[in-house]
C-alpha cells in the first residue's frame, strides 16, 4: 500500500488537449464567391496537363494537352461534362500549348517534334502543319482577333510569326538566349506580343518592325525577371501591364511607363508554373466582386491563388494535393480548370444565386451506375440482365446438329455408324469416306466388315462399285475393296452379291485400261516435250 501511495504521489495532473476551434472570422464576399465553385475531377489522362485554353465563344469549350493527345471538353454538357467530346491524337510525341482562334473554329498546338499543327475544332481535321522549329515548341498562340496569323516559340530560343493559310513563316525574332516557354498576345493590338524565356528576360515584339521575311533581334522592350520565366500574360488594363512568373515570384510590369516593376509577389513556396486572368462576376448587389479582373497563379507547391492587382492583395487561396502545372478560366466566369502533374484535371463550376438562395448548378439526372470488371456485381449478374450501350455482346455458340453416324460414333457403336453412313438416306460419299478414316484411326474397320450381314455387305459393295474408281477416293477405296473381297469372298459367292462383285471387277478393269492408255500417251508426249525444250534452249 505504501508503494502504491508513493507512486500516486509522484504523478502530475495533465491538462486536456485543446480542441481546435472553428474560425468565426468574417468571410469576405469575394472569398464566398471563389468557394462557390464546385470542383469535379477529370481522371484517366495519361500524363501531366501541360496547357489549358478556353474557347472565346460560347459554349466556351476548353482544351487540355497531355502526353501525345489534345482533349476538348464541354463543361456545360448536360450528361457528361467530365468526358471529352473529342480527342486529337495526331502528335508523334508530347503535345504543348493548345490555343483556340478568336472564333473558336480552329485550334493549334505545338509538340516535342517541333511541328505546329492546326486542327478544325469540330471535326478534328488537320488543316495546316507549320514546320520551322528544329526543337520542341512550347509556345503557340493566336492573336486576340487576327484569324490569319499565330506566333510560336520553342527550345531553339527562336520566336516565329506565321501566316497560317500559306503555312509560311513571316518573321523570325532572334534575341532570347535560352528556351522560350511562354508568351501572350496584346489585348489591344494584334501586332504586339510578349514572350518569356529561361534566360530570365521578357521581350516585347512588334510585327510591324519587319514587314518582310527576315531575322529581327530588335525587341521593342526587354525586362529582366531575375529567374527563368515560366509564364507571362497581359493584364486587361489597356495593354500596359504584364504579369510574369518565374521561380516562386510573380511580378507585374508597367510597359507604358518604361518597363518598371510595379509589384513583386512571393506568396508561393515553389516554382510558379502558370498564370491566367479572369473576371469575378457576381450578382449586381455584390459590389465588392462585380466586374473585377483577377490574376490566377498555380505552383508546384499545390496552391491556387487569386490576386487582386488593383489592390495588390491576395484575396483567395486553395490547396491541392498534387503539383499544379496549368490553369484556365472561362470568359463567362462560370468554370475554372486546373491541371496537375499526375494527369488529373480539377474543373470547378460556379454555383448561382436564385431568389436570394445559393443553389447548385442544375445537375443532370442520376445515371445508372456502370458495372465494371473490377466489381463483384459484374460477375453476379443474372440471365435477365440487358446489355447497355458499349457492352461487347458474346454470341452464344449455336448447337451443332450431328448426323446419325456421328451420334453413333460418339457412343462407340462402330458397326452401326458404318452401316448408317452406307444407308441410302446419306447421299454424300464424303461422309462414308470420313467414317472409314475414323474407323481406321480407331482400328475398328476390319471388325466392322467382318460383322456385316448379307444386306449390309450388299450396301458396301454398291458403294465400292460406284466410287472406287473416282480419283478423289481411289487412294483409300481401292485397297479397302481388295481387302473386303479377300475377307468376305465366300459370303459374296453364296449370295446375290456376286453380280455386284462382277460389276466391281469390270469397273476396276476399265479403270486399269484407262490408266494404261494414259501411260502410253505420256510415254509418247514426254520425249516430244523434252526435244522441244532442248531445241528451244539451243536457239
């Protein structure tokens, strides 16, 4: 007892762990707006999502490049918004930088092989192939409203301006010293665009500086980001502001003011991989988030951040489990798409307000769950289960209708099978020959011939008389007829079958005479043919 009291006296009281309390701070209207996007996952893609781009015209399809494919989705599809409406697999290697034309009818993309391909959006028909980059092309983009040209950049540090209809390069812009991985077209002038490179610089190019096919190294403006530039995008401010991403830093530059850095944001912990501009369009009573443009950024740290560059403040942040590589926002402010490094696309669709209540976007009627081979119920289906669309129907093999002699052979009734094949009902000599060959293989033919009665023996002699001299069956029936005559000679002489035997001998004798005549003719013709062949060789 004393030891127990001593042990108890040495214990110390411990405080219970504090339970986490919910954050009751006021949530801003803009934070509520970005949280109203319902996120859906698009799985099953092969590899990383290298680029995402939205079509400028309704219904605002979006394209995603992954592996050697380009998939197009309709986020407003009533039944399957997460299933691609079309997939273009015309690339020989990795595909990069999908870009819709201003009218949405064409889509272009680069590839690891250096080839730029232009496709028709609806039919996936390849329209043009632009060749000029010897190395992978990571930047392909149409101007804002120009339907005839596009610009590109690649790992050869070259920037090219193309005439799409003629498949020719109009201008080569030389100036970058490393990979060109990003670019953006000016929102106010189709002749101006910017490109970012791994040489830490962002260059502004003007197509009008060189009207003919030439190499131009005179960029209109050059700014130094300080780190390899992963992405660059024009901000909707009259074409004067440009946002660049490199390392874990996002910078905003004033091009009209001489290329000064307006703001530098370091809110990410790892490399910022992609930038995008979108508009937060809420109901009219929500003045705090009405007609406000925002800058979206994603990074390898898994964070998606919304930056209000008018107030120079991050207004929303969201964490994902995978590293993020690309981001896109629809022009109608209804869909946000984020691509990851492991082939998953996170598509967020905005909820809407109706009658003062926040409701979810109208969802399609629930579909019947699809049985897959990995499910137990797939193998536990009954016979009344009806096939669904896409199932492979395995036709039930038809039951083979066996002939009478085949049934008897399966029961090992060899003599009955032999007699059945010789019956007058069976008019096919092939069946009789097949039965004879089967009995030979089973070593039962001699036994069957010995057990034949007089009527059955007569059927056999009729068959032999009719088909023994046929060239198709002679090799089998001639020795068989000789053996039958030897075995049943007494029975044949004692019955009326002797007449059949004489007919058989007459047929054999006639066949021998025909064969001897053929041999004589062959003996006459062979020397003549040999002499003709020798004469031809000498001449």
